[in-house]
C-alpha cells in the first residue's frame, strides 16, 4: 500500500485517511445512494447503532475532502472497509 501511495504521490496525489465509523449521510446519501438502496440493507452493512455504521467503501473520505478542498482534487484513499460479502 505504501509503495502504491508513493507512486500516486509522485503523480501529484495526496494520501488521505478518514474515519472507519461513518454516518449514513456520508456513506450513502452524499454519494447519491438513497437510504432505500440495497447497499444500505442491514444484511450488507454493519450498523453500529442509530446514525453510525462501519464504512462500506472509502468514498466517504473523498466526499469529506471535496467539502474542504477546492478543485482540482487529487487524493488516494487506501483503507479498511467493512462488507459482509
């Protein structure tokens, strides 16, 4: 992972990390997944309680970056994700 991130760094990308516990808003809705999408089903996502889940992909981190950084945005987001499959 470090080697791949270094290659991306040389291409002008920044390595970014984010929370593994996410909100449904960042994990689904800000990425245009409605909450009734099959990916948000209880059997596909690990919910921690009301308003919290384990992220199913690293795209929520990208959404957080896009809220803070003016384009162009060049990030690589390696990290752990949690899927039942």
